């Protein structure tokens, strides 16, 4: 019985972590059609913001939940004004530009902090199930995934900003004729997506090794999940994260982490082959 509970906790951790990692990209890529290859570096910046602020004496919860998203959101705002705003509607150009941006960010962080691995302690304790150990932080990440899904759904469905953002992404010319400034909406939306990504980096800082190149381990999974989820930024991303997160964790638990990764990419290939419009394109049409 204990082993099944541990597997369930591992699956829950994999799903919640993957969803948090992908939510910001689902907004930037799914809504704005910007191929942001610096997504992994936004996660890394959130993790470093957490480490630096925590080492400076800031409470770990404030570092993760406040400092990380605010810092990365501000960075995203600057990047959008200086680079991204010239690339809307140019998918290949955005891919090349953000790839160069990712190399620049990695170089800057490496110059400042070096290649040594850093980290922060996990803020919550652990518990035992039989001979197995787990952490309460796993449950906290699952709770944060639910909270973020509810917050994004509420903002996008019931606030003026969310409705204007969705309308502008679908038809910026029509939005402009109605008095909306599309450039300001794009700027705000990109900054929000970056802030959510920074929050994910902050939340994962206690459970992952933090290095300048850590983003490379996340960007492929994030794009795979968002593309596999389809156009719906919430229902699609959550369904794809549930599928890939479960496959990864179950495969890693019963074999090795390497085989778990292989199973995930195999599942992604099969999914995209069978459902080229993504999961939401087949099952959640019209949903957010």
C-alpha cells in the first residue's frame, strides 16, 4: 500500500511542477504566438532571485512568492519593450531572437555567479509512509498549481484586463478601433507571462539544483506540453501536464529517470501524431 501512495505523490508532484513550469509559456506562446526559447532562462532567473534574496535575509516565502515573480516580470517588461515588440507575427524571427536572448542571460548570470550549483533549503518538513520518505512541499506545489489555475482562469474570464487581452490577441485591429492600445496589452500580457514563469522558478528553487544552464532542462518539456495541450491555455496545458507528468514520474519510479524522459518524449510524439491540434483541439474546444 505504501508504494502506491508514494507513486501517487510522485505523480502529483510531476503534474503540478510541470503545470507551473508551462503556465507562463502557455500565455506567451499560446496567446501571443511568440516562440520564447528564453523561457527556461526566465525560470532560472526566478530561481536565482529566490536564492539571492533568501541569502540576503528575506523570508523564503516572500522570496519565492513575491520577489521572484516581480523581478522576472520586470525583466520580461524590459525585454518586451526592447526586443519582443518588434517580433509579433514573425515566428521564425522570434525563435532566433529569443534563442540569442537565452544565451545572453546565461552568459550574464554565469559571469556574476559562476557555474557553481546553488540552492535554498526546502521550507517544509517531510513525512514517512512505511519505509519511504516524502515532503510536505510536494503537497504545497500541488496546492499552488490549483491556486494559479484558479487565478489565471478568474483573471482571463472575469476581469476587464483578461477580456481585453484575449480579444486583442484574436483581433488586434478590431481592438484598436474600439479604443484599446494593442501595444500596451501585448506588453502587459508578456510581463504577466514572464512573472508567472518567474514564480515557477522560485517555487522550484528548493527542489532543484540552481545553475545558469538549468533552463535547458525545462524548455523542451514546456514547449512539448503547451503544444500537446493545444490552443486552450488552461484546460489544454493542465491535461497535457497531467499526461506527461504522470508518464514521466511512473516511468522514472519503476525504471530510471532516463527511461522516464524517453517515455515522455515518446508519449508526446504519439499525442501530436494522433491529435495534431492538441488535446484541447479535440476535447476542450472553446474552453479557456
